[in-house]
C-alpha cells in the first residue's frame, strides 16, 4: 500500500496516477478540503484515505511536502521513503535521520489553487532502478516514468534549471518567458547556470542534458506560467530558495567554488520573503 505526505500540486499528481492504477493511498496533508480535484484531460476527483498517521501496511511513503517541511514529517514516514521535492536537502535529511531514502524528479508542469491541481505541461517522473515496483504502478496509472541507474544527475539538473528561472522571475515579477524576451534576464540566468555547473563538476556529477538548453526549453514551454517561487512571494509564503540557489551556494562554499550570483539571488529572495512574512 502507498502513503502520500503532502497533497499539493505534486502530491495530487502522484495520487491521480495511483488512483488510475487502482490504488486509493493513505494521505497526510495539512490542506483540508471536502474534495480534491486534478484537472488533466477533464476533472478527476481523487480517491484518498485521509489519516493523521500511516498504518504499518504502508510500503512506500511518497513525500511531496515543501523541502523546508521535511523535518516535520520524518516521524510519520512508514516503509521506504521516496522524496518528490524541489531542491537539494530534504532527501539528504531523511537519509541522515532514517538511514534510507530515494529521490525522484517530476518534470510535469502542475499548479494548485485551492482544492484543484491543474496539469499544464506533460513531463516525466524520473526514478532510480531500485524503485522499479513503484515505477510500474505509476506507469500503470498513465504516468510517463523513466527509470535510471543514478537519479542524482537529474536532481541536480532540475536544481540548476530552477535556480536559473525561479529567482529571476520572482524578482522581476514576470512569467517564465521573461528569460526569452529580456536579454539581461537571460544573461543573469546563464551566470546562475555556469556557477551550478561548476559545483556539479566538482561533485563529480555528469549532467544528463545541457542545462542551458534545458533552461531555455523549460522557459519556452512554460512562458506564460508564474514560477513557484514567484507564486510563493505573491501569496506571502516561504520559498524553497534555500534548497535551490542556497544549495548551489552551500555546496560551492564546501568545495571552494565561487557562487556569488547564486548567493546574491538567495539573499535577495530571502529579503523579499522576510519583508512579506513580517508584515
């Protein structure tokens, strides 16, 4: 049996695929609604079992809370933890506390408003080969799942893409397409990418795709979308910048790699976040 922690956009998408595969997962979430809808080729009401704690029968805990909420949910994990989060840090904390944990990368474009999650862009779920059983279930529910030997390069690729798009769009209060329409915005994003690539190389990780091409492709496909970081600031919520640009800056510092652009963007976003949250 499956448990989902966090019924935001990604958690709802995973639950949708589990439903289509014939499973109604146990769900722990703090956003309570009478109904949860996923808008994906029509409206679909999710079938779930809301609980405060997972029963022992849960074999996989699918963790889809914000990275900064990871510590709060570790005690609720049962079975094998699988982390579907932006950034670097949440999975590492779970492995440190529990001794086990797997990361997965979601590239579907999904947004949530109220009780409704909308799929705005097709993508894939990238998972390590150790999770073939879970991958097969999600495939059975219609998910596009890629199984790889090592998911770390894909996690870091997504971090670099998010680091290039999210803070720039959040500061400019513009949709993702600003990276294509504004040369200074694009140049700033490229500087972020260069620092991220230097850090990844120092870690001995080979990225699976060119991060510049990947960033511009994502910006093009989601040109009218507002990044999650911009949405967080617009709604006076904490952002995940510590786990995105902050992760690049943190690992850069440990490895002796200069990351002044990522560090500056981290501080600007944290200042904007603090100004909003302390109103």
